[in-house]
C-alpha cells in the first residue's frame, strides 16, 4: 500500500507539478550542478553510493521497459526484465549483476524499438501500460541526472590511483569502476529511448508529461 501511494505521488508530481527543466530529457541535456569532480581515490563506501545511484536509475528504467513490453505484447521480454529488475533490487549488486541487467535491457529495448517502428494501434489497456512506462522512464531520467557528477568523481579518483593501488581498485571496486565507465553511454541510451517513447506516445494519443514539447534533448 505504501509503495502504491508513493508511486501515485511521484506520478502526480512528474505529470503535473515539476517545472519543465526538471522533467525527462531536459535533465539529461543540462550540465551537472555540482562542484568540479575531485580526484581523491575512491573507497568501498564511494563504490556503494555510486552503485546505489546507478541502480536507482536502472530499476525504474527497466520497469518502464516492462510496461512498454506489456503494451506491445512482448511477454517473454517483460518476464526477463522483471527477473533482472528484482536482482538489482535485492541489495547485493555486483559487476556481474549489472552486466546481466544491461544485456537483458538492451535486448528488450531492441524488441521494443522494433514494435514501435511497426506503429501498431494500441487498445486502452495497452495505452495504460505505456503511460505507466512513461512515468517510470521519467523517474529513471531524474535519477540518471543525479548520477552524472558522482560517476565522474569516481572515475577521476580511479584514474588518480597509481601502481599497485590501481590494480587493487580494479579488483576491489569492480562494480564501481564498471558503473563509472558505463554511465556516459547509459545516459546517452536513456536519452535516445526517452525520445523514441515520447515520439510514439504523441503519435498514438497517449498522455505525456506536461511541457514535454519544450524539453531540450
């Protein structure tokens, strides 16, 4: 019940209250607001914080993909995404889990994109799934924006390590190193999928966030 209330409040905020600069693509288009990234060598706590922020973006993005897959009748892809989403939400996330989630997500997105390209007519139930997908996608974009500066800081810190320390970091902080490396490409992919999702929604009379037309991508 608490989760349902939280989702409802978030959806209300995303579709009504947030100003244009705080919605969807505009968040990825702007520069980070934090101070210049430091180059201090990261530790386990820094890795945990970075991975947690990455997961905070990936989980709602995968939830969006689940809903889009359901909208297009891609039951197999929806099920595979659910499994990986649950794995990321378990709290015990390592590099292997992150890589598996990326693999499944990328495969599902290809199928979703292919369905969008076919321009199918969606019934009311499918449109509802799609709308829920847009809500989750917006949450992913918001979380993705929060990830940018921290990923850069972590990457700079890893680069500052020398010799044996650098080798140790590559092993001990493998998940953090992976996230720092993947973040730029991930955000680019998220931007692309957001554009496609909004374009399809507009063309099929599906509600999109307020001020979507003024968002900068």
